[in-house]
C-alpha cells in the first residue's frame, strides 16, 4: 500500500506500507465492537469536516484507541487461522496501533473501506451544505 500522507508516527516495528499492516487494518475495521463503531460514528465526522479528508493523525489516534482494545481478539483470529497474518507487535504501544489507524484512514480516503461504518456522513453533508450557503451569501 502506498500512502498519500506523511504520518507523524514512529515506524520501528510496524510500517504503514508493510505487507501485514493493511491486513491488520482491514480486520480491525471489520471487527470494531458495536460500541466502538458508535463512538467513532459520533466523533470522526468533526475531524473529517475540519480537514475535508480522512488523512488526519487525530482520526488515526481515535482508531488507535479502539485498536488497542482489540489486541487479544486479533491474536486469537491469527492463532485460529481465521486471519492469515503474522502476530503483530504489541498494540498497546501507541505508535503500533496508530500506524494501523493511519492505514484505515488511507483506505477510507480512497473509499476502499465504507466510511458510513464509522462516520456520521449526514453530519458531514449538513456542514458542507452550510458552508456552501454561507459562501453564496458572501458572494451575493
């Protein structure tokens, strides 16, 4: 995977463009708990509006918080063969989980993952429309 953003996370043991990292990211995205999805749905839209993009370290850190909670489930999935990947480094170390979060952001940016799973797109659209109306008022 080629990244389109210069992420500010240390990549000592886990690399954004590493062959396993995208596998971890996709698995985590598909296996966020219902509570994690609800929290992400109600928080990520603010950052998406602010940057007009998923490529934001703050969003990667939001994902990282929930990814850290998934370490045991990820290991079980790998050990029982339902996820074909090597065991990742310790996800309790912030940079490791943040790198996986950054890959999720990259995949969301290119629409390779469905943003509606983790973002209130109605709120994003509402703010875009408000911005358009405000800009039209300034012109008039």
